[in-house]
C-alpha cells in the first residue's frame, strides 16, 4: 500500500534573493497524474517550516483522509521567517528585535515571496489545482495574521483562509513598529482595515482563538468577524478554551483541516 510523504524542498526566491525551505505533505493517493488542492499553512514568528512535523499535520491529514472525513490535499509549510508575511523592505534584512535582543526580525519582500515565489514553485513542481478554487491559506499566530492579509489583498488567488489564534492587533504596537514605517503601511496589511474597505464576499474565512490567549487576540478576531459578517462574507469565528500555544492548535487541528478539505 502506498504511503503519504513529507518532502523538503528549496524555494529559490527572487523576491528575497535567497534560498528558502519548505516542507510539503503529499497524500498517499498522490501519483503525479491527478491534481490536488493545496493548503499553504504558515508558522508563527518564532517558527519555521518544521511546524508541519511539530503539529503532526501529516498524521492528522493521513487519519482524516483514511476515515473519509476530508479529501486528499497537499499541505505546504514554507519558512517565512519572522516577517509578518509583508513587503517591509526592498531588500532582505536580518536585524535584532529592539524589544527582545534574543530575537531576530526579518524585513524584505515577503508578500511577493509568498504570492509569487512559493505558489509558482509549488504549481510547477507538483500536480496542483492551479486556481483559487483549489488554493487555501492559513496559519497560526503571526502566520495567521500573514495568511489573512495575503488572502484579503489577493482574493483572486485563494478561496479559503484561516487565522488560528491570529496575531491581529487592535492598533500598532511598539514591538511591531520595525515592520511599519508609517500608518499607510499598517493599513495596507491590517486585516481589520482591509476588511472594512475591500470586497471579500467570495472568500470563506475561519477565525478562532483561545479564551485565555496571552495576547488577547480574541479581541481582533471578534472585531474582524463582525466586519466580515456585516459585509456578507462567509466567516466563522470560535472562541475555544485554551492559551496561545501549540497545545491549543493541536486540540483544534481536526476542525481546521475539515474547514479546508472537508
């Protein structure tokens, strides 16, 4: 019997002018002939592509596919560094976080990297559905924030987006200031601001957060969900029990996969 696979690939990013890593889950029915939908799943600010194995995404997907709960799907976990997934600089920069000297901040054309380099590499390497109907994006914490603004700013590319304990701030915080040189850049990437002003009725949105989330990101989730619903977007929001950690994500991972591939 064939088995699913997890492959590491290198993405030659023209946007960042550097090589980036990604892990790719291929379901056991992937044989190079049938085309599959793709979920791009983004890590938080201190993570990387190994989120796929840390969350055991492959095992969850295997079990749910075998049980007929979800359809076979390709899952891509790219490294997006500590970048907010946005275009913050014309060239790549690795700088010290002014609020935490033990942490690095990464600036560069990360939106272009996600939207152009990653999707192009996956669509040319694997047998994928090459349109928005079979392309989804989601993420946890800072990756959830990145998934939301990229999907909202590029609704022509994605049909579903999930923000799982997404790091949606109510206003620009001091620790985020290095990414945003002015209010216009903040507005361009703030999911709440985008949702207020952009037509998004053709995209499905899943938001969730723990009721004891240390960042209180449930506030941003609630505000965003209200705006989306008022604007006719098919949005769902869940305030679950839990903190801002991987245990919370793993406790709800089956619900996420059901949203993307059910």
